[in-house]
C-alpha cells in the first residue's frame, strides 16, 4: 500500500501528560491498536452480531468507537483527534466483520456441511482485504474528487473535533454508559422475568428505534400490521399455509419494495454523481491540503502498491472459493466483477444518503447467478458472500476515509489500521457465530421452515431469513414467489417515485419548513401516508412484537427531540449522532448484547 515513511516535519507535542507515549512512536500506535482492536472492536462486534441475530440489521460502531476512543486520546490535546480516528477505523473494521457472522448462521439453516474453522477465516479474510483495497481505490474519486458528504463520516469528524471539550466528552460518555447499564439490566430481566418475556421486551430493539426515530419506526410497525392482517388472504390464495408466519411471504414482497425503491434512488444517485463530478473542476478537487492526501506526518500513499494489493487479494479470493467450496471459476470471476461495481455504486449511495444497501447487493447477486444458470443454493451463498462482505468493508473504508480526509489524518496509516482490524475481525466473526449459536441453539433452527407458533420471540434473525429464503428459491422455485417480488417492486417503485416528486417540489419544501403545520404534515407523510419503502419493508422481515418495540423506541426518540429546547448554547451545536437519544440508544443495544453474551456464557459454563 505504501512506501517507507518520508521525512516530514516533526509533529507538535500536544500531550497533556508527559507519561503518554509520544505521537508517532511505536508505543503510541500500539496503544491505538490495542484499544481499537482488542477493546472497542470486539465490543462493537458483539453488539453488531447480536443485532443481526436478534433483529436482522446492525448499526455501525463508528460513533461509539469515536467517543470512547476520544477518552483514550484526550490526553493528546488537539492531536488526539487523529489517534481517535485510527482507533475508530480499526474498531469499525473488527465490528463490521463480526456482523458478517449472520452468513455462517445462514449456512447452518441451509444444512451446509460444517466448514473447517481455518478455511472460513481465510475466505472471509481474503474477501475483506480485497474489499478494503477496492474501497480505498475509489476514495480519490468519491471522497476527494467528488467530495461526497458521507453523513456518518462527517458526524464522526465533528464528534472527534468536539470531544476535545472535557465537559462534552463527559456528558457523551455518561449517556453511552448509562444506556449500556439499562440495556444490560433489561436484557437480563427479559430472560429471567416471566412477565417481560410475555411482552417480548427487547431493549436493543427499543434502542435501535431511539436511533432511527418515528419516521422509520412507525412505518415499520404499520408495515408489519398490514402484512399480519393480510395473512388470511395469503392463505386463501395459496401463498401461505396455515400456521406459517406471515413473513414467509412478506419478506419477498418487502425485498421487492426495497429493490423498487432502489431503482429510483440508484438512478438519482448516478445522475447526481455525474453532475457532481462535472461540477467540481479537477484542479479544484486536487487542491487540498497535503496532510489530507496523507503526505504529512506519516508515510506517503502509493497507487502501484495499492493496485498490487487489490490484484493479489482478488486472485486469493477466487482461489479460496474454488479450493474450499468447489465454486466454478466462472461464478467466482462474475461475483468478483460485481464487487467492483457495487463498491462504487454502494459507495456513492453511502456518500449521498448514508445508506449501504448490502442486502440488496446480495439479493441482486443471487438473481444474477440464477440468471446464468446457478441452481445450487450452497454455491450461491458462498459466491454471493463475496459481494456482501466486500460491499460492507468497502463502504466502511470510504466512510472512515471521509472522516480522515476532513481531519487531515494520514491515508496510509488509516488503511493499515483498517487492515489490522479486518485480520482480527475475520477470526472473531467465525468465533462469535459459533459462540452465539452454541449458547442459544434456537439460532440454528431454520425459521423459513418453521410454523408461526414456534417462531422464537427474541431471535428474529431477519437478515438470515432474507438470505436463506432467496437462496431456497433456486431449488424450490414457485411462480407466486416471483409474483410477490414483482408486486413489491411495483409498490416500492411507485411509492418512492411519488415521495421524490412531492418532497423535491419547491412549494412543498417551503410549506414543510414554514412552521408547525408544515412539520406535522411532513411527519404524517413520512410516517403514515406515504412512508419510505425502506422503512415499511422492515415489518415484512421480522415478527410483529419486534416491529412494535422498534416503533416504540422511534416514537419516544421523536417526542424527546421535538419537545427539547431548540436553542443550544453557543459553540455546542452537535451532530445528530451525538443527540441524547442516539447515544442512549447505542448504549441500550450494547448493553443488551453484553447481557445476552453473559447469559450465554453462563449457560455454557453450567454444562461443564
């Protein structure tokens, strides 16, 4: 990736305490790596894996890692923002890879023979390293040339700048740890107190709702209620059998809704990307501070080395798929080619909308493979896994680099921290999947073949449900499944088209900003009348109680944020990621995950 470090001006010594290792020393980088990879990364990874197993999506750990990393680097003063950025980069890489453990659950649901531990680790590592390289390959275009917003990257950059304030740092950490304490107590109580089990309390789902707000939470619940109400109709037309859960067919409609909306969004994203690329003159885009290009205070970036990195890991990924899983060469070449496409398209999506449609990338890959003749769902899973993991890693790389570009952090050092995180994350992804499925055997049960009365309350596993359902359609094709997807595509396409036409109309925008009436009307449009297909489709992937707790958290978040005083003290304007509800919500998720992990470990210990 890079050549040896170039001579550069000595970095200023901004340490508040002399006992801290100097910036740029081996001990300094060791400190950052230990905190990011061994402390914050596994914490975020356990949280992400738990969310995928219990709900079916996960929240990126950049904000959590950024805030807690700032605690460690606070002693470095203004220079600490770079160290905290490297910490959150490594931690997010570990956590993002651990979130991929849902793919191992999908292998179990599909009855795939157990894969040797070392083979699974090497396969995921090859994919991750390739994804990181491709993601970095596109950053000069997306981050520096087009200067896309990358909302979460911008938020983390603001957080790292703001947390040089000791009062603000103390408040943020107290909210995070307060949420973690409540989440841990709630997670333990829901498993031990009968009445809480009856209402299927989930502090993590409530916490996720706190993060996204009512405009997402309410449509998720109404979507679930609508699918539940249509269950008798689905049974009547033969799309469902009695006692089958509504989500067995609803997830296909929901997938179609996402794909339909994505057609609108991707078209707009590509149009805006071309417009943005033309609007920013090359000379202007290239005129950025040297430190933002990674050429001060550390090693220079090297494009030839990066290209070699991408080439080596691309070949390694193809070789691993063919050797370990008997994947045909043609399929591996096809999916690797799709990685180069999705890393760019999804990167633009993340840069403009803060959404990385990795699930859609997986589903589209399966459909493309089916179109060229693939019939084996196991081959489909291991092939589509390449696109899924790479798209996630590449998006994280671009998001993290957008933070580093704004802060002036060294590009090459940041890449090295991500690579180190991926190395550990590939190992922990396999371990955490085995740990959770051993501690909670219900996670091994194929919910796509389970009657509604037997569906587990806590472990919805919506992402796994989605993947396995699509893959099974390769060997069990049914005409109504295609119809269900097409119905969803139509709903999603029309809904998103109408939303875009309404919300981008200048007159509507003025009305929405005009006062309370406009705000209420806009809220009702988003939450009730014409909700985003991405939000309402969530109700088709999970059980109804999950949607209810998700919506409850969203409603609580919106009420709190709407009723709080509008005026903020001068100099204390905070990014949305640092709102009280967002920080508490993240803490609730982390606490619930730790409670589940602790209960699982206690159960395992009791067996021996």
